[in-house]
C-alpha cells in the first residue's frame, strides 16, 4: 500500500497540461505522477528534471542506464514501467532486460559500449563517483555533453528509485515485474 494517497482530478491547469501528453487516452496517469501532483511545486520540479527527450544518448543507451540504476536500487515499480513502455523500441529483449537486473558488464548480451554503460551505472550507484579510468573509457564513446547527461540521468533515476521505494508504490497495471 502506498504511503501517500495519489491526488485525484480535477488537476490544476499546469498539471493537466503536463499530464496530457504522458497519459494515453482512457487511462489514469502513473501513480508516481498522481502522488507528486498533490503539490504543484514538487510536481513541476520533478517533471522538469526528466530526461526522456531526445538528447545526447540513444534511446537504447538511455534505457540501459535507467533500467540498471532502477534494478540496482530495487525500484521494481520504475523498472517495470520502463520495461513495459520503452524496452521493445530500445531493442531490450527479455534477455537484455534480465541482464539489467541480474547481469553485469560481462554479460554476453551487451556490446562493448553497452557494457561500459553497465560499468558506469555500477560505479555511480556504488560511490556516486566515476574514476579517471572509467571517465576516459566513456570519453572514447561519448561526448562531454553525453557524459554529463549520463550523470544527470543516473542521478535522476536514483532519486526516482528512492521515491517509488520510499512511497511503497504498487506496480502499475501492465508493468513488467523483475525477472526471477
């Protein structure tokens, strides 16, 4: 059971404008969004921090980072939403999704560049730092702005993991559970 009850409509105009493109016709907004909608200021700050737009990373790179960070933090709610919504478009097969939860950088499903992303996530999650060797390795594949985006993305989804775990949010309908 969720620790905070989600807000219910009617939404303020600002919240309604933000939720509209994120909510398929005939469905409710995600529980996380409805919970944050209890406070317009917190909702707007959270929504302004998202990095799901076209940036310096490919969809696949972005989703590997999000899924790995959520998996490392036991955030099944958020992992399951991303697995359900983005995995197919990102080319994350069930085997690759499972490797974000149970695998490591040596898992055979990763390309060398993707394995580097797994190493990055593991390092950032363990110590909130990137050593010089990893930074240099990332620099061989990612621009400075892409590396900055990687850090922002990992940090944001660490925060999202805290929110969904700390709020005890139940799985969304249609979300994919962690693989056994």
